[in-house]
């Protein structure tokens, strides 16, 4: 009996799984929020100064979207090694790529120093950041779910999901502290670089934790049974193409909601409050006022709105584990069908929130809290659902591709489309309808999918065919 016990492979403790899966995605979303916030607050002026304000903002959002285009590349690259070499080594590599690119953005010269090379280098680093991001989430989700008890996979799957609200709060609290403790000129000159540079500390912590991991039981089983796919990309599209498509569209509403609530709302919330205010500001500056390019927003000061966003993200964090508990109790599919229907209704309610009470702090904070609570409910179960759609020997590749292609369809264009749909008189009804449309797509994908709560990840790894492309 003792010899059998001695032959058992080492396993990761629950605490190590929690920390290792959480720290990576916290760094991922910290890096992402730092860029998203800078893309709204300082990048338009620092990297695109020759454009009009609206064009500069759109150009900044285009570089923001480049990472989403890179993420499927990263999902194929890191997915291949994650399914061939192992989860641990691939998670370390993805974290390094992501962290180095983020740090280098913090030391990048601006347009005033090197001209057009500045936005070009920003785009390259953003694309590189996206490649690292493409392999990060799926590896963290597999680390959590492949180490989880069968009846608790959804709650374990929320560990990496909690990195999103934690990363947001870290990044935006830091931006808030910096903007409160320095002048706007100092913040624009060098203060915005600090969050990018500090990411190095988080990366070092993440590397320390991940290097102490051992392989997951499911991947170890594929090594023992010789069921690794020689070419995981080819195998996943031969054996699981339908689940790749369904998984992609299941994630679309989550992405649209997330980037509306975090990126677009920051632009809308801090835009000028009225045409009269715009006219008065132009007259005071001795400049002509052009109502054709002036868009009415809520008119909050940047710091005030960041505080409201941070409050809203607390609801995101609270409802993420709640979603995991519900998904373990009632199943992933029923829980997400209800949540997606609520997201569709939320999109239809945008004008109700702001039609007669635009600018009221209580209303705005409640709007952010409701939207981000829904975000927690839809995002929480994804850490279990997407990996459960795929067999072990292509699980990293399949879940990564679905997650990251959804980012192109949902997140990369969401802030840009929102700005374009946002009416010059301040009406954001069309923005809400766009969210509702995304929710309808996700609802249909969920109806076409199967329940995965009772899938046995270890049994699935044994039942796979011998290694083949």
C-alpha cells in the first residue's frame, strides 16, 4: 500500500492552485486595464497629437484593439505547447511575454520625441502583449479546473476569473492615486508610466508561484497513456470544431459587456456634460466651437468617475464566485441562459438609466454596479465551461481559441463601435441595443450547446484516441 502511495505523482495543493491561477490573470487584467485607462486618458495626446480629439481617441482605441487580433495567434502558439509540453511551462512563458511587453510600454518614447515611430512601436508592443494574453487565460483556467474536485470545478474555475476585478482595482486605484498626487502636466509627462513599470513586480511574484507548480493530473494522464496530439490545432478542428464555434459565441456577450462597462463608460462618463458647457469652454479659450464634433457625456471629473468604476467592479468581484457556486449547483448552461437574458434586458434599459437622470452620481454608480454584477455572473462560469468543452489533449488549444476569437468579435471592436453609435446629443440607446444583440447571439449559442457539469476530465483523457494530428 505504501509503495502505491509513493508511486502517486505529486499534486498541487488547493492554496497553490488558487494563488497560481489567480496571480497570473490578475497580472493579465492589471496590464490590460493599465493600457485601457491610458488609451482613454493620455495616449491620444501623447501618441496621436496631430489628429483631432475624436480621431486621436479612435486611433488610441485601434491600438487597444490590436491585442485582441494578436490573442488568437497567442492561443494557437501557447495552446500547441500547452497541449504538447504541459500547462506549467506554457503558463510561465506566456506570463514572461506579456510582462516584458507591458514593461517596455512604460519606457516607450512619445510622438514628441521620435515622431511616427512612437505609435508604431506602441502598436508592436501592444500586439506582443496580446500574444502573451492569448495563452494566459486558458492555461490558468486549466490549472484550476484540472486540479479541482469534480463537484467543485465551477467554483475552482472562478479563481482565474477573479483576476479581472482584482487587476482592475489595482490598476485604476494606482491611476487614481497618481492623478491625485501630481499635476496633470506631471501625470502626462511621466506619471502614466509608473503602472506599466510596476507590472514587473507582479510578474516576478507570478513567476515565483508558477515555477513551484507540478503538472495537472489530467495532462499527466495524457503522458502516461500516450494520447498527446502531435498537432493540437489540426486535431481540435477535426474533432471539436463545433465546440470551438459554440464556445466562441458563448463568450461574445461577456466580452461586449465587459469592455462597454470598463472602457466605453470611462469615455462617456468624463465627456463634456452639455453643448452649453462646450461653447463656454471654447469661448474662454478663444477657440471656435464646432457642435458637429462635440459629443455630450456625463461630464464627471476623471477621478470621480474612476471611484464610481472601482465601486462597480467590487460587485463584479463579489458576483464572480457566486456565479461559480450557482453553476456547480444548477449547471453551467441554465445559469448562463438566465444571466444572458438579463444582459439583453440591461442593454435595452440604457435610455431608462440616463434619459432623465444623466449625470446623477447615484444613478451612474448604480448603473455601473448592475452592469458589472452581470459581468461577474456571466464571466464566473467560463473558467469551467470552456475547458469542459474539449478533451484533454486539445483542451488548452480549444479553450484558448474560443476565448480569444471571441475577444475579436466582442471586445476589440466594442469600444470603437460604442463611440460610433454614441449620438452627438448624448443618447446611448444604440450602444445598449448593440449589447442586446450580442446577448441574443450568446443565448442562441447556449441553447445549441450541451451541459458540461458532469464531464469527468480524467476519464476523458483516458478515452481519447492515440496521438494523431
